[in-house]
């Protein structure tokens, strides 16, 4: 059997029985444990859909689109990888069938296949294997975890499963491991966990020539030893490689549950890796302890138009968890649909919030509700954070209600507005393709000293990730600054406004970039941390005021 040229070891994670079992969280948890043992680990996701990337997908379809430093629009699982591992991912960490076919078809058009018939095997599978090995070839990692999207048996994931089979043959069994994630349904009528779906899905994998090394079993009840033995026997794996993955109260508990089940040790043995040291999970445990035992609580309104699907705002939700922990505070999010905001009734709708966040988004739907909420936050001195479209709405609101620019708008919503305070960048105007054509990825930003942004970051040179086409229109900047909305962050190369804030407000900040993409367990994002702190101050201020009020009465 040929041996691998790449020194990296490969772990493949497949899913059986149903989708949504949490392959991403299991992959990220295992990666965390291996990293905590001193290995250099990264995770890659292979998505079997034909879109080239999720950038053009409606958030209702696919949840949030996560953006990497190098400007890839990716699956939201990459967000989990970064939040757990605290290292950035890149273009190479998310591969789709669309990307694979696009590469192969482009090569065919260039004549690179020298007249051969181009086929799924070997051309598509070769391209899949090349993409899997790419991260290993960088020499930056000891272990690559590759998560195969979808469920084993799906027609569209067949080429991926075949590529994994071939790769295992090529790199050898001690350089590879397969983890199969399955579900043990609980039948309340008989009070039993059932193993048959797991047996069937392992059988499907075997039909494709893959014997899993580890079974991670999602279950709502603890597994008995007898059950573990039964699964091990029928699925041909070691009994200690049958891992229980019981429902957890938070995803951040899963690494510790996997540690208890010794998933990391089983994998290290399979890959014949030297046991370096016990995992150092002290900081993680500290985080989890604080997450479970908050001292304070705040209520923050998250205003968006996709709130029926919470996954559409995944990174924002997680960033609040991280920032909450660093303030020893539970952030209770109140999900508010921007279309349901009624300016006549706004005090009733938003008056009990300690802070307001207006979320990113595209298109006109719900825009006036967002603007009304921002006006309420500005006028009532409620801490406010606007992200991307949220910042653009804050600019529009200020233009209309402070600068008296009647009907000011973003040209995204109203191209003919008399006051285009948010406008499309010149270079964007020529672009007609939708996919991958926004201002994407990390750009530098200079933060002005003495501002709220500077107070949060504690430094002037920062880099943040972007995903948008429209920008603050600099021809209005002077008027805004004179009226009290300043640009506290500027792109040093282009002069584009990246952060705005209102000087006279306790905490009113709008950012053109997406800070939520950079928040991790070990590095909560400074803007979210300060925002939660401001809402905590608002909450306690309110409390004192309320007490005084009651005392008087
Ligand atoms: N629709 C806005 C733009 O393209 C904002 C995008 C966003 O919120 N990510 O500029």
C-alpha cells in the first residue's frame, strides 16, 4: 500500500441516519482536545451541494454565511471551528461540489485532459482528493479533520465517500481514521435506545468500502455497557471506540463530554501518534464554569428580518455568549422581527431592553422598522450596536432625523434618493455577477484615539472582516461629524468609513464590518464585550432609578 507524502494525519467525519446531528460540533470538539494536547489541528468541511459557495444562498435556506480572513463565503460550521480552535480558517477549509466541478470543467475547457473523457471517477474524485490534501501540504498542521456534509447514502455525497475510500488506501490506515456520527433513537414506549438505524448506516458505509473506526452515537439517554458491546459487535469496532454523545445544555460542553469518553485517546491510538501530554483545558473549563453560573443578566434586542431561523445569526449569538461570559453576565436575547416594529408603539415594544443590536442583511424588507428602532435607541440613550446593514441604517436614521435630510437612504433601497448617504462603491458598479463579488474578507482599519471604539479595542490598528457592496458616502462625512456622528474607524488605504459613533450617547456604535466573525471562546470580541458592559451599566442604572422611584412612592 502506498504511503503518504504529506506528514499530516487525516480524520474523516461522516454522518448517518439523519442530518443535523452536529458533525460540526463533534469535529470542533475533537479538534479542540487534540489541540489542547499540543497538536496543530485544522478542520475542513466538504459540502455536497452544487452552489459554488453559500454566499448566494438565502439565509432561510442555509443559515448564516460565515466569512474568512481571505474572503471565502462559507458554511457556518467554519464559525464553530474558529470559535473552538481560536485559529482562522481559509478558502481551503470549505469545499463544495460546485467548486469541484467548476475547477474540473475549467480544466477541461483549457484542454488539460488531453482529449480524455472527463468522468466522476477519476477526475472529480481526484479533484476532491487534491482539495482534501491541500491543507496537509501546507506543512502547518499535524492533523486535518475533514467533515463530509450530508448523510451517508445520499446520491450527492457518493463521490466524496469514494474519495475518502481511495485516500485511506493511498495514505495508509495508520495515517487515517474514520468517525461515523449516528443517532440512537429512544423509544419511550419500550424505554429503549435502538441501534438498528446505526447498524444500517454502518452497513451502507461498508458497501462503499469504508469501515468506520469510531462511532459517535448521539443519544438523549446514557448508553449502558451492554448497548456499547452490542453496537461494537455488530458494527465491527472496538468497544472503547463506541462513544456516547449525550445531549448537552451548551455546545461548549461537548469537548469535555468527549474528553470523558476518551474520543481523543482512541483517535491518537488509531493514528499511532505519540501521546504528548494530557489536554490542557483549564481556560475552557473556566469559560464553561462562568457560562453556567452568571452573576448578572441583561436583555438585548436582536433586530433582524430572518429571526424565524436563529441560525441566520449564528456568529452574533455566539459572540454574545463569549462577551457575556467575560462580563460574568447572561445575555438574554429578545428576537425582534424588523417588519413587526411599529413606530407608534415602539416604547411598548423596545422599552424594556437594556440594549439594541441591529443585524446585517440585504434588501428593503423590514428596513423602516430597523430605522425606527435605531431612532428609539439614539433618543433614549439605549446602548446600540449596528452591524453592516445595521450601521448603514444608523447613518440613514441620523441623516433623516438629525441632519433633516428628508427621505435620505441607501441607494440599495432607493437608488433615486436625494440624499444617498450610503452608496455603492465605484468598483462595485461594474459588477454584474452575484457570487463572491462583494467587499469580502479582512481589511485594515485605523481607530481614532479617545473614541468608544478605541476604548474597546485598546489599539488603533485593527483588521476586521467585511461582506457588503455599499459604503458610507464620504461626501457627507463633514456634515455628520459636525452634528455629532463621527467616523471613529477609517480604512487607511481607501479612506472608507468603517466605524461610526455618536459622541454624546452613552454607547452608540455602528460598524461596516462583521465583528461577530472574529469572536472566539478564548478571545471574545472587544466590541461585543464593551457593548454587553454598556448594557449591564444601563440595566443597573435602570435598577437604581427604579429603586429610587419606588422609594419615593
Ligand atoms: N446590504 C448591505 C450591503 O451590501 C449590507 C450587507 C450586510 O449587512 N452584510 O452593503
